[in-house]
């Protein structure tokens, strides 16, 4: 940024020496927003009042400024129905999800819903069910492997391709309770929308928990970009929806 600012006849020299430090995301978003009006001189909004600056951005709905700030999360211990809901948020997001075709039964895990965890009988039923499912999955995969190996076309395939063909058929019997690890990156504008949709009483409990956790981390990493949210347990609301 410094060579850029130094290239003007106007004195923008002090911009990077603002005595108030901002977290990196807020610094980037504020710079991007101020570039729109070339507000780098003495009369600019200083970092000390960045809170008011971002409140105005939120109130005016200038959400593109928030798109410069991206946060990535590794989410595990969440099941396939959760990821199915999460990946519907395709705008401003990137996902890398564990493949049930490449990954075989050795790393298979299952996730108990909070309702089951809270009830010992339902938890016992869950445990019996996943033991049964894991055993059935293994037996089916073995049967498919043996049957396919008898076919010379299959036997000639690479080991990876063979594994994929077995797994893609065997996974048909896996339930929604199967864990699906996922890495998700989203910009703050997209995260805000996800939080508004999912940190809501209308959302399912697992995705509500994740949305609420993401908000609590955002409040540490980029507090001024989410300072408008009112949090109540695992739900959050804001006067500035869909910025
Ligand atoms: C409580 C709840 C219940 C739900 N129930 C169901 C259900 O029964 N069945 C079901 O199928 N889904 C359901 N959904 C999913 C929901 O319909 C959305 O698909 C999901 O929340 C993703 O949000 P989004 O569409 O805003 O997408 P995002 O990717 O988060 O998009 C953000 C915003 O970008 C804009 N945008 C994105 N794509 C386009 C586009 N193609 N054209 C124009 N503008 C676009 C929209 O303004 C959108 O809101 C449910 C969601 C919730 C929260």
C-alpha cells in the first residue's frame, strides 16, 4: 500500500501510521472502503473511530466491503445432513468435504444428535444402530469387492479406481448420521447471511450451533464487522440483515 500512497502529489503519507491498530480483516476492509473515495488524507476517518465507520457501512448496506475479509473453518463432528444444509450457501463460499467415494470404512464415524446425547436410551439405540451400520457397510463393501474382482475389466483398474467403485456403491446404506468433515471458507458478507439464516430458532440444532460458534469467533477476530448482532443463547439478530 505504501508505494501506492506515495505515488500521489497529495500527502497520504500518514495513512499507514495510524496510531490505533485494527485487526487485519478490519484493516483490509477499511482500506478497501476508503479507497472508493480516496480518503487517505488528514480528514479521513481514523482507526480510533472505525466502529462508527463500519456501523455506517452496515447501515448503508455497502456489503461488498466485507467481501474482502475471508475466514476459513474446519468443521468436524458434524453429520451429513448438516453439511447438506451448509453447502446450500453457495454464494461467497468455498467447500472441501470428505468424499464418501475415496474414503473407505476405516475412518467412518457417526454423529449423535443432541437429542440422543441427552437421552440415555436413545443414545444406546444410536450406538447399536451405528455398530450395525458399520458392520453392514463393511460386509457389503467386501461382497462388492469380491464380486467386482471376478470381473476382468474391474480387476484391470487401478486400486484407487477399484476402491472408488466399491465405496460409491456401499455408501448408499450410510445414514445422515455419518460424519462429514468439511473445510469452509466464506467472506464476512456471506458469513453474516449464514448467521442470520442459521443462528435462528427456525434452523436445525446442529447448524444453529455451528452458526453461533462462527459468530462467537468472528466477534473475536473481526468484532467491528459483526458488532451489530444481539446474541441470545445460540440465536442472533441484527437490525442490518443481508448487508
Ligand atoms: C429454516 C430453514 C429451512 C429451510 N428449508 C428448506 C427446505 O425445506 N427445502 C429446501 O430446498 N431448502 C430449504 N432451506 C434452504 C434455503 O432455501 C436456502 O437454499 C439456503 O438457506 C441457502 O440460502 P440462500 O439461498 O440465501 O443462499 P446463499 O448462497 O447463502 O445466497 C446468499 C444470497 O445471495 C443471493 N443469491 C444466491 N443465489 C442466487 C441466485 N441464483 N439468483 C439470485 N440471487 C441469488 C440471494 O439474495 C441469497 O439470499 C431452508 C433454510 C432455512 C434457514
